[in-house]
């Protein structure tokens, strides 16, 4: 019911909404949970396994019971917490996991079968007949258990991803968070203050306590107003920081449109933020824990702090006769606030024998609630006192077993919390997250004064670490009542006492896990499903592990906690993958020349994640072959331009850079001179070829490695593994710089002349021999030049910072066209490299050795390298291995096809007679016929032999002559000239 004069809602703005088919009214500022309680709706859902009636338990994102489905059709959003969902005009919500209705759920019959469905029942029952599990048992169980379901049509909502950077990220906007943000902001730091609530202030909005002589909610509002006026502060409401990651990076989910009645076309529903902060302050508060007793899950049994929050923030009394059951002083505030608001308090049941009333209400000290009655709503509780059992008529039981600091974020990088016996809970272990300070209730400080003090102190530590001057900010006055609690985890007695309300895990289940030797907290979790619901045990984990400790005769610290992993609260996959629908499913990487290439009519083809031009058609050309042949002619006869920026570029620096290169390449790189380039071969640990490429030495301890486009990511991971796991003692740093440089091949007899028309200094053959490299200046822009060739012609690769890539490509192209040349694409590039016998990942496809491609001599005998031992296994050197050869057609059919297989004369073309296969083919305008590369058994010794090529898929058969894979200029005179 509503309580006059209470709450921070806007009573002038009435809103209509629907739940479970009925229409209700709420106010602006209401959550769905507060509005339902105001309308005396107690049962809002059913539990996961037994389909027991469930009511609202909490007032925040930790809510395990009140999960609803919002919207319909493509806008269906399941498993939304009613405690978080804001009411808006026209909101439609419906309960979950109930059939045919919430009030009459046929699957509640599961509750009658509870003796057969205890912890781990699925490991022990439904074992026979064996075939029934997949066909009968599993489908039936899956239909009976579950939560919300996605809509039947495609999600039409829009999601975004965004990035933010700051000096200090403050997580949580309660008293500690507000104070930390205020101190940091006034000291000039760039501050982001993020809070999952729509109204910042935290518990100050849910209490009647004062700060600086004024209501806490008013002090919070004034502080937020002051922060919002500062240009160096960003306030992010409705934003949950979901995880902490390396390098000061945090994930955060902003609920942008969940509270909007009429979403505009293209409006954003959620935004997933990646926030990078130099330092952070965690002020995430604490979560009230429950006390287990018989039938403690009835609708109307709630957290004492939540009951207080609904009264003070939303002006709602969750019951007409409220009873409090607690083991700590804090819960007495609930009774005080209820009495002050004119709500009847039936009694405060305090398990401590020395408990005393703090106001005008009855206290039953040294007593415990041992049971409850009612089915779809609470009607009465049974109280075990020294004199016997007393029944108290009540429709709301406010339970408090103490408060658990919200330590989750501090454990996201494998940290473990520390047990604090004074507050009977875990607190964060200092230093668990680099650069993070913890303050307030999530650090075990429960008074308002302590929260304010710790918030200011955390900000000062962070500012000092960043070398910033700390402003003098006065600390507000506030209550500093000591926190007193006497641990009580469960009330002894018969019947089921519930821990995990969503997954229907009871005290008996945890004890049974211990009996069956699932004594590890992680094993207990998986055996019972404790803490595996959508709230991840925020309300029940500490109680469950305390009971496990008792059942196993260990202390709570020795029992430990389960592993906390991100996200802190559920995140929609659509938000994590924002922008990844349709064409955005995989990243689209485009070169700086992309726009110019598309403007020239080039079809763009996917090469890994990159898009590269296939060919550049001109007027009069009707087939791609005509364009390709012309482009090959540019390179062989004049000059061609090709954007090769997609090749992986890895910058390697440090005193031990040469050691790293010697270790990952098969050949020696420590002897490479400065301003020179060397070709290298890289093996996997199993001895097979991983990649090939070139590495240039730009300085004494500075190298740039070039990889193939396809293996750039793999090689980078490989280098990271070597430097982090195999040789962490090496002083070397690596960084991918693929996107930082736009690189263009200038190939052909006129390549040097073209560059001499662009470079600020003239090139000559003596200063720039084959495989030379060095810095150059291009019209005042500093770049790099490499004299390397993938075409077999006199060629260079010119690299400039990516910002100049588009202009550089257009200027190179204009120069080339003036010299009877032009751009060439992937098709021509493929022809040129096949003519020269150069390999790509078509050849080094994962099961090829260095000997197979004729590079056995590159396996250095003077040093160790990855894959060396495995590369010399007998199988790698055995007779009959398939070896790289060239192929040219000599039969009536002149076409070669990649993927075709090779057979000897007179043998049936079946797998048993397979002699090899074709990996790459191209029509060569230089030679006037097809050329191919492939692998044939003992191919190196079979040059000149004629075999049959058979393509079963395309129905093509011809005769091919095996030859050296280098067809064009085998002496290399054109390359070196």
C-alpha cells in the first residue's frame, strides 16, 4: 500500500501498466516491483525447479525471484528484474515459468515430487532404460524447468557499443562513491561516476539518515547537481559496471531505452561501454543476506533493507502488519521507519538475547522464526522462543541476516576475498585489481560516516598515484553507529529451509552434498546448483558456504568462496555484440585505398577479415581475365601499384629482440645488418610450417616483422606466448602495427623511376640493393621503404602513416598511369606469385614441413628454434612425402584447377592411387597457358614426369608435366637488377 508523505516518486505523474493480464497504476520513479507492491500484488513468479510461488525479495539488481518478461514480438525481453525495470506508460510485463497461469501452475506438482528431485537427482535417477534419457527424460525436464523465453521473431531493438577514457572511474554512487567523485573532480581529475540505478545516491535514497544536518537523499541530490555542473565529470546512471579486465579496462552496460515508453525509430535500447581508467574506486555497497528457516520463501518474506527501501524511496509499505526477523542492529531501522510512517509492526524477532528496542515496538529477544504459513502470500510466522512456539499474524516478514560487502568486482582477475569475523562476511583483499581502491560498505564499512570517509580517502590515494594535486574538500558529518551482528545462518528444525530461491536449493541439499563428499565449495555449487541462477548467488552464497563449513567441520575461511566471474549482472548478447548483426557479424577491415578502389569499380573480396580489390576493370573489358592479364602486363612491362597493407606488421624492440627472432624463425636473424631485410620461415611446435615472411632491421634493437595476411593474428599470439610463457626474462616488447602503416607495393621495370618522382631523395641501385630498407621522406612525410618483391620484378614496398594512405595510393596510381602502368589486384597478384613459385597459405596449409617446400636448408644447425626437434622426426624425412612442384598442362585440355588430384598413368583415379594434389593455379599471360603449384610424392626428384590431373568435382581431366615451381626468371635477375 502507498504511504502518504513518503518516497521520492513523482505522485503528479500517474502511469498505466499491465502485469499478468491486469492493468495497474504507478507513478513516475516507480520500479515495476514497487508499483506491484503498491497495488498489493504479492506473487510475481514461480521458482525454477519446484514451481513454488515467489514474491519480491529485494529492491535491487540482486533480485532472484521477481523475473518477468517485458514487451512482445521482436521486442520481447525475458528475465528482466522487476526491481530494476522502471514503470512507464504502457509497460507490459508478464510472469515466467508458469503454465497455464501464474495463479494455477500445473507444474507446481513438482513440489509434491520434491523427495525424488533433491540435489543431484539427475545424476542418480532416469538411468534406465538408457535410450529414454535423450528421448523422454531430458526433454521433459527441460520443458518443466526454465525461466523466460525469447520472442518468436527477430529482435528489432538497436544496441550500441561505445568507448570512454578517464583518470578515475568510480563504481557506485552511494555515499562513498559520491564523496570519491567529488574529491577527485574538485582536484581536476577526469571522472566517470557510474551507477546501476536510475537515481544516484545509493542507500541514502532508502534511509531516513541525515548527512550534514539534512536528509541523506537531499545531500546526495545536491552533490550530484554539483558534479553534473563540472565539465570534467561524466555521470552515467542506469549503467552497471559488469567486469574488470587487464590494463584498467572495465565493461559497463548502460540501459538506455528500457524506461522509454515510445522508443523513437532507431532508438538505442542498451549500450555496452568499454571504459579505460588510469585508476578506479569501487563503492558498490553491500547486499543483505537472508536467514534460512522452514518455508522462508513465501511471497511477503523480504529483506529488511528492501522493506525499508520501498517505504523511504518509493512510498510503499509491503504489508499492513510487518514483522522483522534479524540478528543485527541495522534491521531495527526497518521497524523504526515503519513505526514512524504509521505502519503496524507486529514484532521484531531478534536472535540475540541482549537485543533491545530502539523505538516503540515489541522485541522478542533470543528468539527465531521457525516457520511460516500461507501459500500464495504470507499469513503468519511461527516464532521459537524460550517459552515455546508463538504464532504471529503478519503479511510481511522483513529478514536480515547481516550484510555482505559486494566484493565481486575485486575477484574478476583471480583475486579471492578475505574473511572478516567482525562483520561475519568476506571483504575485498587489497591489491586484487591493479589500480583499484575499495571504499564504503563493499569494504565492510557500514556507517554513513565511515562510507564518506573511506570514499574521500580512496580518491586521495588514487589522485596521489596519478601525481595530481589533491583539493581540500570538507568531510560531511553523518551517523557513525557501530555495526553489530551475531551470525545466524539457518534456524534448526524440520522441513525445507531455502537458500537459493531461484534454483530451489535448500539447507538439506548443501548438507547432502557434504555427505556425498562434495566438500569443495566449487563441487557443492555444481552438485546442488547453489549460486548458479541468474543472481549468481548474490543473496545466498555466503550462507551456503557457511553451512558447508559447518557440515564439514571446517572454518568459513578454509571453506572459501566460489569463483566470481564477470559479468556482475546479466548482459544481453545483443549488447555485447552490438553492431555485429548481418554484415557486421565479423569485423570488416578496410584498407586506406578502399574508397579509391571501389571508385574504380574494383570488386572487393574478403581476404580473412580484410576486403581487397580482386581486379580493376576498364572500359571494353567484359571478363575478369582481361583485367587480370592487363594488370600482370603492367608489372612485367612497366609498373604496377598494389595495396599490401593487410600483411601483418609487428614492431619488435628491445635488447633481446634478436634472441626472440632467432628463436621463432628457423634461420638466423641476429646476424642481420641494420637497414636490411631477410626472409624467414616460422614453424609450429610440432615442426610444421606456421608462416613465412620478412623481417627488417631498422635499428640496433628495432625490427619490423611482416607476416602473411592470413596468419597475422596467429603469429602475434605465438610471439606473445613465447615472451610471456617461454622466455619472460627477455627484455623485448612486441606490438601489432598493422593498422598504423599503409603500405604499397611498387613493382615493375619502372618502379625506381616512379619513386624517384615522389621521394625527397633520389634512389640508386648501389644505395638501395635488393633486400635493403630504411627511412624515406615522401613530400615531407616520414615513411619507410623496403626493397622486396612478391612479383619477381624490380620492386619496392613504400609505407607511410595510415592517415596519408588514401592520398598516397591516389598519387602513386596517377604516377603509374602516366608511365603506362596502373593498379593491380588480388587476381594479378596471384598470377605473379605463381609464376615465381612463391608460396601462400594455399601451400603452407598446416601439414607441410620445411623440407616439403624445398626449404630444408633454412633449418639452422647453429641455434635452437621452435619446432627444430620435431621437424627432424623420421616421418618428416621419410621417402614418399609430398613435395612442392610446379605443373603445366601438356594434354589436349589446357585448364588446371586447384583442388584436383594427381595420378600416375594407367592407375584408376581413386584415393588409394593418389599421388598428390594441386594447391594453386592461374592462367599466365606471360607464358600463354595455365601454371600450377602443388604437392606430389617425391616431387623434387620427378621434374619432367607427365602425370594425370583429375578434378572429380568439376569433371576435368588433363595431363600435366611436373617441373620446378619457379617458372619465371629462375635466376632472379629481374628482382635484383
